[in-house]
C-alpha cells in the first residue's frame, strides 16, 4: 500500500499554518509599515523640542510634558496590550491608535500654551500608546516569532528615519515648525493604509491555540519571581532614568552649539543608516550567542557612545555619538523584544511587552522627565552626558550579575 508523501516542512511557515508565500508577503508589508511608522517619528521626535522652546517653555516644563505622557501611557498601554492579546484582529487596534495619534499631533502643532499642549499629549498617551507594543509584537510574529528575525524588520524603520529626517530639517527651515506635526500625521495615515494589505495570522501558533487566561496580577507575580526579569527591569530603569536628558535636550544642545535644523536632520540620518547593517548583524549574533550576552554588549557600546561629547563637546562629536548609539540600539532592540516575547506566558506577549516597554518605562519617566529638565536648567546640557554614561555602565553591571537569556548561552 502506497503511503501519501508528507508535505515538506519547508513549505510551512514555523509557528503558523499559512504557506511560505503568504508569510513572505506579510513580512514585506510589515517592513514597509515599519518604514512609515518609525519614519513618522523622524519627522517629529528630533525637532519637537525646538517647537517647545519656540513656544517659550522652560526645560522643566518640557520635562513635565514627558511626565504627563508617561502617566497616561503607563495606565493605558497594559489595557491595549490585553486587548491585543484577546482580540482576533489586533492590527485594527494599531490602526485606531495610529489614526488617533495623527489627529492629536495636528492639533498639538497649533497650540501655544503649556497646558493646551499638555492636553493633547495626555490624549495621545491614552489612545496612541497602544501602537508601540502591539506593533513590535506584530513584527516579531511576522518574522515567525523568532528573536533572530526581528532585526530584519526593525532595520526598515531605521531606513524610514534616515530618509525622513533630512527632508524634515529642510522643510522646517523653509516652512516653519508646524512641518514636523503635519509630516508625522501624513506618514502615520500611510502606515495605516499599508496594514490593510496584511492577510496572514496576526499571532503565532501558540497564541492562536486555546490557552489558560493569565490574570495581570498573576503575571506580575510571575515576572517578579524571575531573577532574570528583575535584572532586565533594573537595568533598563537605569538606562531610561539617566538617558532621558540626552534624548530630550540633545537637539537644543546642538542648536546652542550652532547647528541648523538641516544639520540636525543630517545627524539623525547618518545615525539611522548605521542601524541597517548592524540590525542584520544583530540577528546573526543573537542566534549564535544568545540575547542576554548581546544585551550586555549593547550596554557597553551605549556607554561608549557618550564619550565623544563628554571629552570634546562640539558638533562633530555628536555625529560620532549618534553612530555609536545606533550600533548599540541595533544590538539592543532585537534582543530586547525577542527576549520579552519568548519569555511571556503563551498568548500574553503583547501584555508583557506593554508592561516592560510602556508601563515600566512610563513609570521611570515620571521621575526622569522632570529631573532631566531640572538638571538642564540647573547645570546645562553638557552634564547630562556624563550622567548617561554612568547609567549605561550601571545597567551593564546589573545585566552581568542577574540577566540571562531564556535558553542557556553558549559557553
């Protein structure tokens, strides 16, 4: 009796039941989505501090704006993560969040008072905060749920950022400081349009199967009982607490040293371009050495990125800083998100990513934002860089002592 020949494993996408052609198509779409979604940030993030300063805000007030967004994001993001884990169509939630962010950005760009700006930051935190963690989970799933494949998606975000920031700088010089908000909104709407073309499964196989529902309290207790997860939480708390000043006020510092908006845009482009090859390299390194080891290496590279400005505070030093920081980010991001998704209880990846990437980060920002603004007003921008360097070294020490990947690392 002839036995039916089994279907070759290569024809089935790991972690799902859809054919390779469908998986490849969705992977191309999610890469284009990242190009637009993170590219939108290239319009707004490097230049929004210039907008705040032009409206007469102090460093402390700029720090408080981050705090307001952090509070609302901290409260709302776990809810979005839970909805994403339980929804049959989590991409629709991402679309709603992105469209809301686009609308709030357009309205924020026409405000001139601290409190009216604050209102739209709070609204964006409530509704727009769902996009980040859900998008990262979607990207990991589109790459077949393997941590080693996330970098090949995330690098397209770097390309989007690199393409957009010099254009934004040129347009700002010619058309004014509403350009970042308009460009940001347009690219988010384009990202929503791209998501309509995804047809594959929105979640990995283990999430599609029927799993026991884990309460938020039980999940937090489980994570709190893990030495590794505590180590990752403490390490990134150190990074976010000490690095907030640089991320908030670097644009202002460059402007104080004589950089134009165009030059600031070029600096962002140069750094983003370096992310592309190192994101691909990170995939290989994580596969070979494990996520914990790559996380630790990224902390040392990030610490080294502060040295050019600490030793030689001039415009050329910022280009070296951006390059080294981009290499550190390229190593860090694939290991970080892949580790969180793999370590999560079955079907709860979105919730765990939200707890770490939004709730914990926002909680740290409650202190870090105002503190960074106060230090900027008190000491000036330069001293934010030695502080950031010390935070990276502390994070490396914590990871070295406590954090390890889910599987054993190579000896």
